[in-house]
């Protein structure tokens, strides 16, 4: 039985391209995130405001990602000094993925819009930070995301794959670029 091909992705202008392995595609979790930070990041990158809708992501292990061209355009920003890293293509300001600040926790929320064969992501399995009429937020069907995350982290840690990602240096485990942390004023303007 032939395996599925890798999932390809690119930035908006096509300068930065890459792929998610077929195994990564098979183990990924298609999710929607309504959190304020995901929305703020989209606004920072000049993307259309997703509110009141979500930002659609494909949760994968970062070691399942390869950049084939345009790696020199990979950049990272953070909404706060300890916040998640928001990876993007600086050639066109296209958001690509969100990771923790450390390679040791192998998680990437890849922006689904960047993936060419969107149909292979499957249906939305989980929804995070869904707003409620009372002003609070709730997660819906969290099990697929939690189980998928656990499987991917265990696989990545046991195989040592967590050390080999396009986002972190394999020897120092530091980000491959120095993340830019936006100012408090910039951040405040992104949270209307």
C-alpha cells in the first residue's frame, strides 16, 4: 500500500516553501482556536481579522516539518517576553506556525491556511477558547487534541526527533532566529 504524499505549504508570496511529512499529516489534529493571542497574532501580521471566528490550525510535532526553500525568510515574534513563538515568513509577513519557546516540548500549531491540500487535514476535531454568552470561554471536544498531543510528544521525545526541527538549532536548542518581542503598546493595540 502506497503512503500518502507529504503535505506541502508555502507563505503567501511562495518564497518560503516546505512540507509536513505524511506521518505528521496522519498524526496531526485539525483544530480551531478562538484565543485572544491567536487573533492578536493574525492582526499583527496584517491578516484579516478572524473575529468572531477562529484561527484554524493543524497541530503537529515540529520535527515533521521541513523547509525546502526560503528558510532565510523564517522569522519569529512573540506577543510577550515569555509568550509562544509565532513563526512567519518575513518576505510577505505570512504567519506559519506557533511553538513553545523551547524545542524540548515538541508542539507546533501550523496555520491551516498555509497548507495546500486543506482537505487532507480532515474535519475540525477540537475547538479551543470558544466564547460563551457569559463572557467566559470553553474548550469543545478537547480529547482529540490532548490525545494527539500526547502521542506526538511521546513519539518525538522517544525518537529524538524533537531535536531536528526548522525552528530550533539541533545543538543549542535555541530558536534558529532571535525572536522579536513586541512592545506592550503594540500588544495593547492588538486586543480591541
